């Protein structure tokens, strides 16, 4: 692997280019037991150093593929390194679905659940909430299975494990019968309507996204993904909360072509071709961006959005700073290190232009405005809050530290990111 191994966005260079590719779980166990420091690589779609390593990097892409549907338990067991695009195509062919998907189907299952990556929907938990069991290699090389039904306490601590619990070899996910959906995009949703009808808007479809540049007292686009129980298309209303149905397919950044996006205009299609924003057979973007996201309790969503409008209105031409923001809802869960732990949440996401010097100066202002709401940052995206403040946001952090000590006493899977944000004392 090249000495300049980088993340997807190309702004972070990994500290080592030594990448191992075991072909069997036994080879992985031997590698883990012999290594002093290592980290498992996924799709590298992280925007900070959470997946970096000072010792060995490990790719699990060469392990023998696993795809096992249990029709009695309504689960599927797959390799952790499988991407959602690969998983969902196979799953749909077998007549099944998972409850939600992220914007991109190109990311790996293990990486997504380890960072609590999410889709949208008032009643949809993040992707990690579909996990029923994990098989992983501990620091001593032992292969262990953690299941929701048998090991609930450890399981709820390990699922969103930040890559620090062990090397995930297999994941068992809850599945449901396949379904069909339709997707519609509306434009120019007044902020006044969002403030007056936030709950109605976000509950108006199975999955809802608001795309905004925070300008002109309007939300640029409202994306609705509707679950069709009988397979028949629903009528597309010409307006919704004063927003107007887009006359043609749209990219979240209106100036960009819509070809990479999943089909819109109310056309009926399978769940895995509507739930993501971007098609699996297209490159969604060039990677020319930096991403930040904060999760606030649902009841503070409108107030937090208004705070962003105030902050960005003083930043000059927004086009030079921001590609677009997305606002999504995520249901509460019981996973210790999930940003939606024990609270229904709203994710406020920013796709910045690739200028870290500018973004780094702006994020503390946003984080200060979000502090009264106890906003939790996305583990795989950029933030500047102190470790002490971040740690205060997670009631089960002491138990998570104990879990890491139990599974990895010498800190083999820890890296500077985990040392800083989970064990650090910097104020």
C-alpha cells in the first residue's frame, strides 16, 4: 500500500502504510496476538484520525465472504468488511431488507456501526441498532461472540466500539421483508414552516432530510422517502408546507448534476435504491469536502437550527465556506457510545469546503452555541470540543472504559484518537 494512504476526503494521511490482508480468521487472530498496535481499516470514510494507527493497519477485505440468512430469527450474518451496497443487493435478492441506510451505500457495515453512522427517520435508530450479534477478535487473539440476547450489557457497550474493542469479523443484523419506496424532493421550504411544524415535517415520511445553506430564511430542499405498504405509488402533492415539488431530479447541492442520486419524482423502486441519497453504481462526490455533525435532543432542534442561522449569517458569502447542511432525525437507542443514547435526536450535518484553517476557527463558535443542548458530535467527523466536555456527554463512559480494559488491557486497539477522547483529561 502506498506510503501516502489517505482517507476518502484526501485531507488526512495515515501514520503508517503497513497494511496486512489476512485471508482467514485464523491468520487475523495470529496477527492480532503478535501485534503491539493495530487498527482495522474500513472504507476510510472518516474525517478525523479515528481509524489511524501508529503500528499495523489491517484490511479484512480478503476474508472469505459470509452471507447467511436465518429465516427463523429474521437475521443475516455477514463479514464486517462488506459494504452496505453489497449487503443490500444480496439481501433484496433474497426478499429481505434492513431498516435504514446512510446517505452513501459505499461504506462498510463494521465501520458504520462502530461510529453510530445513521440514516434518517423519526422511528429509525442509527445503523448500529440493527446489530443482533458481533463476532470479533480480542487483543489476545481470542475469537468471541457478543449477542444482544445473551450478553446484553457487554453487547450494548461494544457495538459502537470506535474500533477499540476488537477486530470485527462478522456482524449479525436484524432484517425484515423487502419493501418498496418512492422519493420526492421539495424546494424552498420556509424556515417559519420548519419552526411551526417541525414534528409534522419530519414525520411526513419514513425517512426525511432537510438540506439547507442557512440563507434567505428557507430550507433549500426537503427530501421525503416514503415506505409503500401495498407497493402502489402515492400521489405527489404539488406543494408541502409551502415548499414546491421539484420539477426535475435534484442533487443536495443544486448546482451539481443529479445523476449520482437515487431516483426521485415519486418513482416506485426497491428500498435499497431509495433509502440512500446516492446510487451504489456512482461516485457520490469527489471527496472535496470536510464533514461535521452534531446530535442535539429532538426538543432543541429548532432552537439549535436558529443558532446556526445566526452564526453563519455573519460569515460572508456562504458559497465559499459551505457546500450544504443536512438535518435528520434519529430515534433513541441503548448503545452506550451512540450519540442518540437514551434520547431522540436530530443530526445537524455540515459539508464544508475543504479549508480546515477556516472551519477549525468556526467550529468552536458552533459548539459553544450547541453546548446548552448537550450536543454530541459524530465520532467519525470533525469537531474541536475538549475531551473532558465530550466525555461528560456520555453517562456510560466509565463502563465503556472498563470494557476496553477488559478486552484490550494493553491498549492494542487504542490510538491517539481513543487515548484523547475516551481516556484523555484535556480541558
